C-alpha cells in the first residue's frame, strides 16, 4: 500500500524544513569558509569535511548544501578567499594609497612583523602550501598567487629604475625573505629582527 501522510509526519517534515531554513539564514558561505580555514590550519586538509564543519558550526549537514555544491566546491572557495584577501586586496590597497615604490618596499619588508594579523596570515599560508604539495587544485592557485605577487614586486623595483633582470631578481629575493620571516618567526630577538629587516631593505634598494 502507498504510504499516507499522517499529521505527525507532516509536523516532522515541517519542522525539518524550518530548521533547514534557519540554518541557511543564520550562516553565510563566509562562515563555512572561515571554519574550514581554521580546520585547515589547526589540523589538515583531510579534516575539512562537511560533517565535521556542521558539528563545529552546530547546524545540520543539509544547511551546507544551501551554499556549496559539494566539498570540492567549498575547498575551491577556501583557496579563492585566501587569494582574494592575501593578494588581490593587498595589492589593490597599495595601488590606491599611491605609496612611492621605495617606501612601499620598506613596508613590504616589514609586513611579516605586523602583529597578530601577520601571524594568522602566515599560518594560513603555510597550511595552504602544505595542502598544495599534494593537491593539483591547490597548487594551481598557489602558483597563480606567487606569480601575481612577484609581478607586483617586479613592477615596484622597475619603477625605481632597475632594469628588468635586476627588478626580477630583487623581487624574488624580497619575496623569499618575506616567506622566510614567516617560517622562522621565532629566530632572533626583537632588535635582531629589526636589524635584519633594515639590512634587507637597504640591500634591495641599493
């Protein structure tokens, strides 16, 4: 016999629909991306799963699918969010400010030391680069980010009058230095870090 819809079944269905709508309305894609990024930092890419995120966010698994097609869609959005925040927005902000290239180089040399924001950015970056060593999608985004950042640094050095080969070499040295300070953040006292930073700036601008 075909199943009939009882009042009790209707109430359960209505409650489920209401709960799903509440989950959808309370959370945004950004909330899921932020939670996924935190899991990536503190555990690994393997830990970034829909069921784990739903438990952390205290919502149903079904609410996830209001915002993302599947887990791969979420992971792609995590990468694009990192690319936008840590590359596109930063470059756009510097362009808008119109800072002179020499001062900009000095500011970029100091960027790894910008307190908690720098530490958080470095943690995200390290986690994504670890992910990129084993995943093609992540590797493509990391390669694109590196290329965009290097091109911008080359532009800064070119604006200072360095010929293209020298601009490229100095851009690469600056980028490697910035990445290294993030990796070795506990090496040296505050004074030593300041001296190191000033030495790098002088060397690059000489």
